[in-house]
C-alpha cells in the first residue's frame, strides 16, 4: 500500500509575510483543518493545498523559504493568483456552492466566469496531485471547493483509488437542481470510488440528485458509472477527543499566563462576577451559523425573564471569515449593531450583557472559554456537522455544562442528550436558555456522561479510519464488478 494524498483547498497552515519581510506560519482555523490535522500528523500522508496567500504576495526571494516551511509539515503548496482566489474561492466556492448547499438561495450567484475559474483551479489541483501520485497511493479529496477534482484525477489516472468527503450539507435535489452546472458537478464527484457525508440525509440528497439529474440508477448506496461502481456513505466526523480532554485538564491544573483581553475578561468573570452565569457562542462569522438571531434571542431572553439581568452574560467569539464577500461584511455590520443595541439597552454599571470578540484566538483561550462557560449556545440555520459543539462537551472534565444545539447541525443527529432547538423558534430558544441555566447539576452530568462516552469512541481517528477502510473495501468490489 502506498501513501495517502490528502487534498483540500487550504493547507492546515497559513503563510503570511510580515512587514519586515519574514515568513510567518500559523495554523489554519476551521473544522476541516482541525479535524484532519491529527490524521495527517500520525500517518504516512502528504497534504496538497493552498497556503492562504496569493502567488503575487510572496516575494521572489522568499519563495524557497515558504516552500521549505510548508514541506516541514509534509505539505505541498498549490499556488493561486489573486484573480483565481477572487473567482474560484470567493466567487464560485463561496458565492455559489456555499450558500446553495446551505439553502441560502437568495445569496447564491451564478456567474459563468466564476465557474470557468472553478474548473481551471480544480484542474490545477489535479495536476499537482498527479505529479506526486503512484498507482498504489490512495487519494482523499476534501470539500466543496474541489467537487470536480475526483473526476479530473480519474481521467489522468483511471485506476487510482479516490475518496471524496463533503464537509458541508448536500442539499435536497430540489435546491441542487437550480445550479446551472449541476451535471458537471455530480460527474466531478462521481470520479471518486467512495463519497462520504456527515449524515445519512446528505447522502440521500446526493443520491437522489444523481438519480434525477443524471438518470443513473441507485442501488441502495451505490451507483454504476460506466464500468465503475461508486459508493456513498455517511461518516459523522469526530474530534480529537484526547487532545481537548488533556488540554482542559492541563488548563485546570495550571491556567496559562497570557495577558490577552479575552483572558482579562475571563479572569474578571472568574474572580469578580463569578455568580454570573456564562453562555458561550463561538463560530466563524458566517450567515449559516445563525449568529444574528442568537443575539436577538439573547436580548429577548433578558426581556422575557428580567430576573436574569445581571445574572447571565453571553460571551461571543466570531472568527473573521471570507471578509471579501459582501454578505459577510453586511453580517459583521449587523452583528456590531445588534450587540451595541442590546448592551446599550440592558447594561448597568457592573454588568455588560454581551462580551463580543471579533478575532481568531490561541488554542489556550479557546479551552479557557469552553471550560469557563455554563452553557454553549450553538444555533446554526444549517451546518454540515459543527465541531465546536463536540469540543465543548469534550472539555467538560467535571461533566457539568449544558449544550443547546440547533437541529439543523449535523452534530444534532449524534448528540441526542443536548437540548435540541429549532433556530427559527425564538420562544423555544429563550425557554431552553432558561432550562439550561436552571438544569440541576446531576442532570447535566447524566447527559454529558453519555455524550462524552460517544465522542470518545467516535473520535476523529475513528472517523478517518472508517472512511479509509471503506475506501479500501471499494477495491474488492471493483475487482468483483470487473469479474461479472
Ligand atoms: P466550520 O464551518 O469551520 O467547518 P466547525 O465544525 O464548528 O465549523 O469548526 C470550527 C473549528 O474552528 C473548530 O474546530 C474550532 O475549535 C475552531 N475554532 C473556532 N473558533 C476559533 C478561534 N477563534 N480560534 C481558533 N480556533 C477556532 C466546516 C463545516 C462544519 C463541519 C466542519 C468539519 O462548516 O459543519 O463540522 O467543516 O467537517
């Protein structure tokens, strides 16, 4: 068996060039990078993807250094020009596929030049893969920016084993069929031997689209494409449970000394206003995450249950994301205003209802936030999985804490003991916040025990292993199919 080649749009690292012309390397933020990193670190794999910086922004004299930094982590850079980033990444990936697959049809744009760039960049990735590919290697392609890649690789290397995993929802065929390039996208995905989704529903939506649009017959979870069999299945992604557990334990034993403003706020909470309960909200700033409605619901909660004023605080962290896309800029503005309005309306001398941070932050702070919060409020309108929900539960070493989770997140299918809400039902959210704040500790522990057991078992390692094992099994069915 050869090596595994992981391919995703972004590498798990981000390159920046500082003002004094130094190469800076930081880890990428986001579900895919966090999840796959542990699989990559432990195995015999190489990872192909973009470094997060435009080709033109790397000075010629630093190119070798960038390459060397990337290579240290067994990664291979694909370089993208600013124009490609604009049309392929901000364009087709994030203004067409992302909103469409999350049911935001009013945000979905269809531009032919974005589609052309999408094809061209997928081809670029295919070339980077094929250059490093041996026949016995296994290729694992990730996510919605590279939907055409499995087919592009297959055309160049017909015999290679290819897996594809979609990290975001796959929408109902009624929504998917609105895409002008729907046939090409499905054919692109069907270049893989195995196509994975977080949930059974996404898988069924995909197969239904294949059936309706390409008129191919579905045989439970497989489809014959020419002389090949393509299988699909659901693989709910887990987290690196041990890592979060250990970090939470270490943190408890010795809180770090970093003097950031988030840290100062948390210290203030712990030592000065410790009777105030803390509700946590963490996401990339994205319209699919339901952040604006979450703030509105919190404001409504303070109004409906005024006895909680000065007794509870929402700590909200939004990580900047896709800041070039207009909807994200508008959302940022909306959130700034909403936070201002609620703080303006309810704040007292001793109490600000919402602490809001718009930035990325070190892992330590993330752990501090998880371990300090009584409730995690996660209310996406659509979310492929949502790893934050799982990370919150994993870090609760004393098993207290309540997770409020939207039923529209893939994670809701597994985390049955969380308080599950419909993100559009304000009354329900508000009453569930109250329920969470008043839940007896024994009940919190009873629920979290079960959740933790499941998360420990179905961790990211198991997810990757299950996927790779199923991918390996497709080799046998390939042989059997040929023999018929
Ligand atoms: P995302 O939309 O990025 O992922 P999510 O699954 O919640 O969403 O993952 C976010 C990750 O970023 C978490 O691992 C979290 O620890 C990390 N993170 C969040 N805020 C951070 C911060 N301020 N600083 C540092 N790290 C931070 C996409 C899909 C999801 C799917 C994942 C994985 O949209 O639905 O769960 O991929 O498949």
